[in-house]
C-alpha cells in the first residue's frame, strides 16, 4: 500500500513539474524573441523595387541599435541612359532623422551631383521606402514596398563572384583551350585593351561593359579567344601587365559531349599540327555523314577554329531543286595545357541554310525560325561517332568525368 501511495505522489510531482515547464518555455521563447535595444548590428537591403524604373542595382547598408537606425549608406549602380549599357555609380552616407534618410554626393564616374531623400517605414516583417533621388537634373520618384533585409553574413555570401578563370587547369575538360580570361583593375583596363590592338586576339564584346559587380569590386574580367597554340603565351604576357590580378583559361566553345580525344602522333608535322591532313580527314567523314559535298575549309589565324562548308540538294521540296549549305566549326588542341601526346577535337553543331541556287529566276527564301526551332539543326547524322571511329578516339564520360 505504501508503495502505491509513493508511486502516485511521484507521478503527481512529475505532472506538476511538466506543467510548470510548459508555462515557463513560451515565456522564455517570447523573451528571447525581443530585440535587445543595446545590441548593434548591420543589415542590408539588396534591392529596392522600382528604383529608377527597376534598372538600378541597389545596396542599402543600415547600422541599427535595437530597431533604431543609427547610420545608413546607399550604394546605387545604374545605366547612364536608356540607350547604353554603360553604368555609373554613387555611394552616399545618409543622415538619419527619425524615419527620414537623406544625403548628397556626386556620382563616381560622370561626377554629377546626387541628392537622396527617403522615408523609411517598417511594415510588419518588411519595409517601405518613399521619396526622391535626383541625379544631375533628373529626379526619380521612389515608391517601393515589401522590401526585406538580410544579415551581414548573408550579404557577404551573396557577393562572391566566380568569373571561371583557372590559371593552371589539369586538362581542358572544364575550361576551353582557346578561351582566355583576364581579371584586371579598372584603372588599368584601357591600357590593356589598347595593347591588344593589331594582335591576333578576339575580344568578347561584353568584356567592354563594366558591370555593377566590377564597379563595386574595382576589377573587371576580359574574355578573349585565341589560337590554342598561342593561349599560354597570351596568359604569360597578361600576367606581367600592370593591374592584372589573375589570368588563365576559362569556359569557351568546347562542350565535352561533342569532344573526341585521340593520339597526336599521326597528326603532327614536326612540332606543329598538320592542319591540312586533319581538315581533309574531318571533311571526308562529314561529307559522308551529312550526305553532302565538301566545298571549302579554312583555319582562323586568330582563334584557331576550323570552318568547313558543305552543300547538298535540299530534301525540303525536291521539285524546286533547292540547295542546303551546311557550315560546321571545329577546334583541335592538346587535351591539356603545356603540350600532350593526345589531341582533342571539338565539333560544333552543323548550321544549315537553304537557298535557290539554280539557273534563271530564283525563289527568294527567308528563315524566320525561332531559337527553339533552330536547335533542331543539331542533328549531325552521327558525325561525332563516325569521327571517333576514324580517329580511333575516345568520348567523354560525363558521369565519371573520364575519357572512355
């Protein structure tokens, strides 16, 4: 009997304790959720919707003590006009007066005056901004709601930019043998571009655009295409030039699912590639697989690419006797930097155009296919497999990242 009474008392005590803890836990959670008014933290807004017609790249940094803003910095990168990709940027320290943020500065590029007046209003878990930003003589109205802020760590993680430049790749499975990338300080970029004039180097047009990331980071990336035989020399030269912080290979035309690796010994003339022999072999295989007549081939002295042209009767409307012209671009290079006893051939997708090339009056044709429809031209009638067999080569196994 005493045992039963003691057991009952223990169960009752446990129940009372659990009930007390249940009452205590929400109180603790509620207390911990409160913002400590003495804690200083930094928060970021990485967008303010609608600012400058939605074309501006915005970072608003706030220093807060509790929920109150004690300091703010607004960083805005924006197009200089609607017809240009050229960007300008301003960074302004904002005075805080209650919910009002205001300040003046000048843009970093064109040196035009900037005035900022923003009313910042919390709306539940988000924030609303209203006011005006004046750049030069142009005033933009700001009316933006539902803006969320992020922590300093989240902001820092979001600022990592990978331009894909690899100084010393083990092979060309992830970078392209003709594609060179250079990271350079903004103040040195113009002289670098000038040094490329008259050189057998192809500069990507979008490398001339200084992005918002480049303006904030103080460096831009320049992408170039060059004959693979001269890529290493270009990289070495670039590394020695003022302002260059990184140079190497980067991604380019080569896609591994359209690449073949094969022994180099039979395709060299001394220490150079026997381009005539390679062009003849590749064109001979493609003429069969494309059921077309080989017309011409040419090697680019700038990029090292091989361009092949074929013609065949078009099967589209046989009675009209139309002609298909097929162009295929290829690239041949060692399978890794620094030379190798293996070569890698990349074969681009065939591009077909159809025209009336018969005698007399001609039918004028236009091809208004969408980009999706144009992708149907990627059928190369087994050319990759046929070339692999002819060259006694290997294909890339994407699952295992090895040649097979």
